[in-house]
C-alpha cells in the first residue's frame, strides 16, 4: 500500500510510536510519505532517517507582542491559521494517490483539523483526549484578574469543541489502551479499536547488575506525579533511603538522547516509578520491564493493562505510605526486584513488541483501504 502519515508531536511517547510504525510498515513493504509540521527538535526519532519521503510545513505559535496581544495572536494561529495549514496538507494527501492515511495528533489541538478535510480512507490514532478539557488535575486554578480568567476558560471550551469536532470527523479511530478507549467514548461518543503500543526488546533489555536506586521517568510536575514521589520519599528512613534517579524532558528536550543509554538507566534500577495522573498507556512501564526492571505503579490510567500486580511489578493505590513500604522492602530484599524483573522481561517479549503492534496496525489499515 501507499500510505500517508501525518503527525505533529514533540519528543516523547507519541513521536516514538510514529517512528516505530513508519519503520515497521516500511519493513513490511509499504510505501510511506510523512507529512509533519516544522519542529526544531525533529532530530529525536528523526523520521527522515527512514526510507520514506518527508513533507514539512512551516507553522509555529511564535509572537512578539505584549503579553495579552501575544496570547490573542497565538490563539488565532492555533484555531484558524493551523486549520488552513491542515487543509493544505489534506488536499495534497487526497490527490496523492494514497490507499489510506494514518493520522496522529497535533500538539496544538490534540485531534487534528486535517481529519475534517480528508476524503480518502483514513485512520486516526488517538493517543489521548484533550486532557486540559476533561481532567480535574489540569483544571485552571491560577489566581488572576476576572477578564483573564474568563478568557482562559472560554478558549479552553473552544479548544474542547474543536477537538471533539475534529475527532468525530475521523473515519476510524484506534488507540493505545482500554483506559483511553473509554475516554474517547466519553468525550467523542465514538468507539475506538485498541492497538496496544510496544517496545523494541532488542534494544530495551537487561544490561547491568541492579544498583540500589529508584528510577523516575517523566515531567517533574504535579501531573507527572513528581510531587507524590517527593512525598513518599520523605517517609523513607534516612539510613536506607535509596537514590532517586530521574530523567525527563525539561524544556521539551530529553535528558537522554540515546535509546541504549535509556535502556541502561532502566536496567540498573531496582524499580521504575509509574505514578503519572491519568496516564493514557505508559510506554515507560513496558520499556522498564523489557530491561528486567519491575515497575512500581499507581493502579490508575493505562498502567493496569501492562502491569500485573506481584508478577511483573506492583500496582498500588495512590498512597504515600504504601509506596514507601514497598520501596523499603525492595531495599532490604533486592532479590525480589531481580526475580520480578525476569518475569517482567518474559511478559513483555511475549505480549508487548512493536512487531505485534505493527502487524495489527497493518490489518486495520488494509481494512480501511478496502472500505
């Protein structure tokens, strides 16, 4: 098949998913053209390194006016100029002789405008709903003057309506977990097909002996769960408190640029913390387990779909005392981490590979193209 792929992701799990999908589909013999917006951080999981044609389109929210006018211009570009750019891309795809299009999210709107304008068969890979429109953890709580508050709430509502309208325009929706599938049904009144994400088990594998530290991957903010981590780490006895090693994307740039180094970081830890609020799926959980490191996760979001409590990691309520007790146990008895990590590795190899993901995706794309 000749397949058009669109995305506008910053570095992160979404961009990795696009990269692995394009690589896998090319290996299966398909011809791929990638359409993406200009991104100064495109070097990370750079799709141009694959055997595909690249089409890039200039767009940014940059504005150089006083603060209030800057916000107005950014919102104008986000809601109107971006729509025109997507329409242009859709026209090129519609007239490009493609069998099907695989559409991913746009970081500016979540569900992209391009879904409104496509006339060829297409799949929308919805990684998550517009979180700031639905999740209480991302509700606007800043103390600002009333006009600014009204404007913020109004633009959020407009973005929510735009996201919903774009998503409902999709021919077929696929997603990464039952958790996100339920969110899609709630927000868009659409059924989505689950196509679980994967991990490269040749790269993400056990490397080194376990050290007495705990790994945190993610944003150091409330939604990323970092405040919760600090809370239960403060409960640990000073004499046995492990080192907390953390990696994330400060200012949008990854702390680790190399997957082999990332795999070594996972491999050396006693456990990886998975404590984000409303995590749609959580690639870090299966990446960690592939490296022989069990995860210590909150029993929320998409984590329960990959973590089996007591088998390849542990699922706990968001309770600082329970997390502290589990870490104390791992420090005192590190062999628990080693044995659970071995089981975790086997579980991932059997169930969570990118090959399995791409094979399922190919069948979905073929069905869409035939329809």
